[in-house]
C-alpha cells in the first residue's frame, strides 16, 4: 500500500511538471460557446481516436447533444478551435477541466511544497537550538511555539490572509500565503525536534565531538539535526496535505489565487453550490485529485508494524 501511495505521488508530480505538454489546452483558454459542456467519450475510428462534437441544444438549460454525423480528432493530434474536445468536461467559463486539472498542481502542490520546506527548515533550526541550549532560550522558543499551537490554525490563516490586500499579483499571493503557512506550521516540527535533541545532546558521540573541539553549529548540523531525520520526514508528509487543503480553502473563498490562475481551490470555487454539483458533477474533479494526494501522503506515514510484516 505504501509503495502504491508513493507511485501515485510521483505520478501526480510528473503530471504537474509535464502539464504544458500533456494538457490539450492552455489553463485559461476559454470557449464561450461551451459553458459547462459535459465530458466527451472518445472512440476509435480505425486507428485514430476521435470524438463526436457537441452541439448546444438549449442555451437556457446549458444542455448539449452529440452530433453523430461527424467526428473530431483529439486535440493532441489535430486542434479544431470550432469543435473543442473536453474529455473531463468544461467549467462555467468554457475552460477545459482536464487542462486546468493538470496545471492546478503546479500552483497548489508547488505552494504546499515551498511552505512545507520552509516550515520544516525553521522548525528544525528553532527546535534544535532550543533543545541544545536549554535554559531561557529553550523556554522562550517553546512558549512561542505553544502559543501558535493552541490557536485554531485554519482561522489564523484566514485572518492573516484577510488583513492583506485582496487584489495582489499571483507571485505575491504565492509568497505571502507560503509565509503564512510557514508561520503556523513550524511549531509542529520544532516541538518534536527539541525533544529529540534534548535527549541526543547527552549521548557519547556528541560528547566525543565536543571533546574534539566541535562547536555548537557543527554538532547541530552534523550530528543532532540528522538524528531527527525520521521525525522531519513524518512532519513533512503531514504538513504537505494540510497546506494543500489550506490553499484550496483560501482560493475557494476568494482569499487565495485569483480565478484565472489554475489551482485546485479556484477550480472548486466554480462548483461551490448545489446546483453546480447536481447538474455539472465533473467540476468536482479537483476534489478527487485533492483526496487522492491527501490519502497518498497519509498512507506514506502509516508504516506497518514489524509483527504484521
């Protein structure tokens, strides 16, 4: 199970990296005559995969019908601007859901990765310094960490983002949201690192390094922080899906990336009412992707016990 979860994560990362080549259309490319177009089923015409194009049968009900009299090749083979192909349907702006689903991880997972690396780095340094030095430094760092931990994290993220200007360039949103996630995430890492370092600093190998003249920074970098590697890996796999969900929440309520930017949160914003879910269920494709990546990362942290191996 763990191997399958790792394979799924690697596949999602590869899809995100190769989105410009895999996606049939650009993430923001809209087809005004195909709002909420349903998914199209491909079939083989000889050796060539084709689909029957869609025709708008009722504009008021946004009801489409298949035109069986002609076929259209898939956009990877030949593009026809007058007859676009939507394998996973179209959203409320007539944009291809599959293309945006492939581009979305570049924003959602990219931000979560940056925030996870920042939280792990700052938490490891703060926790290691607190555990190694002890005294008032330990007390000060841990009390700050405790203060952050007792706060309801999602509400803190919402408040910190809400006090910032709503209209910001996407790059600025990326940096600001990343730092907000780092601020609320580092204490989870620091508490465990501090406990490990506080025990490991009294081990013989650390005392041997001190007797040979190694300074605090070298001892931390070479001996103590590497001893926390397992804890850091587990915390990273826990923070990553949490940050993906937080980004989706912010973008869903309009505090994250603006709508032209493809992220899983902005895509879900178009499916944020019962009517859209009931009539156009394919707009929930980003929710399935989020569920898959959260499940995969959680499975990676659940190692079987030696008795069950």
